[in-house]
C-alpha cells in the first residue's frame, strides 16, 4: 500500500511539473522550438528600434546587441520596435539564445554578426543637410516595390528623394567607413559608389550626379566622408544619361552568405540614424 501511495505521489508531482511547464510555455509562447531563420523575412525585416533602446536592453538582458535583435526578430515574426525590446524577458531570451546556438549555430552566428555590424558601424545618415535651407529629403519603405526598367523586378533599397528635385546640390556621404570596391557607371544605377565595410557589409549609393574629387576604387573612406552629389543618372546604357526620374539617392545594403549576395531592407536602419546628420554649406 505504501508503494502505491509513493507511486501516486510521484505521478501527482510529475503532473504538477508538467502543468507548470505547459503553463510556462503558454504564458511565454516565444520559446523558439523552430530554430530556422527565414532569409527572405530577415531581408525584409521591420526593425524599427532606436540605438538607445538596443544598447540599454542588450545590457539589461546580458546579451550582445546582435544576439538580442536576432532573437527578438525570430520571436516576433521579424517585426520589432522599442516596445518589443522593452518587453523581452531575460530568462526566455537566454534560453532562446542557447537553443539557437545548439541547433542552428551557423545561421545564428551569421545573422547576429550582421546585426552587430549594422548597429555598430552605421554612423551617419547618407545625405547631409544644408545650413541655409530647411528643405531636405523624404523617403518611405519602398522595399519590394515593382520596378520595370530592364524587366520586371523588385526594389532592393530605399529611395531618398530630394525635396527640391535639383541635381548636383545635396552632398551624399558615407554612412560608415570602408573601402570603395565599385565606382563608375551602371545602366540601372547611373553613377554609383559601392563601399565594403570592415565587417563585410556592402553599401550601395546610386544615381549620383557626380563623384567627390579624389575618390577612386580601392580608396579607404571614413564615416561621413563626401562621396558625391545626389542626382538623377541611370536607366540607360549610355553613360551620363540624366532625367529619367526625379532626383534621389538609391541606398542599398547587401550581405554575402554562403557565397551569394543578398539585399536587406535599409529603410528602418536609415530611420535609426535619421538624427545622425552632417551639415554642409550649400
């Protein structure tokens, strides 16, 4: 009889433990049992967070910024803002970090490093403001919008539009330091500059009216350095073609994974540095 009572007591204890675990999982439904990372959803991520919130919450959770952001994106269907970061629970985040490292460490390490790089190296907004004029730029989340020149395709960047629609006026500056790996004319991009950062992130500045004096392929550039001036070049095989669209800067960000280049949505990353602006006399 005593053995039966012990067995019943053990079963009861197990039932309580199971109920507690189920209650925990129901209450904290963001435990990541699926540790896969969707590269397309990551590319289109809506990461509407401030640099301050990233820094404060990463410290609070005892995680790297990239670890925290990657976990938050996976927990919230790749849509994260400051409120989401503020609501993260340390024990759940660490548990998810450990699960990712155990079951999908290769992808997790790659994407957390990308996020660490983006939030560590993007210093300045890519268009400088005027000391003499309140007009500046406007931009929307145009990621994935349809484009037809050269065939049906999707937009892989953010178009930063000039309020005045005047070419050759607004200075375009480097958002971060790196090396100029591409420069010159492209049919789609017109006069463009491509800069590879020290963290292997590729930043693409297209439709320039002209280049900064002395800039060349292979040159090292620093954050905030003048690259050229906003224009309306491109959409032609003929170098120097202008006027096919309004004056703007097409800004793109690309990462390389397993030997393949992938664009990621710059819009929310630009919002993060929208107050990190250089001022020029123009």
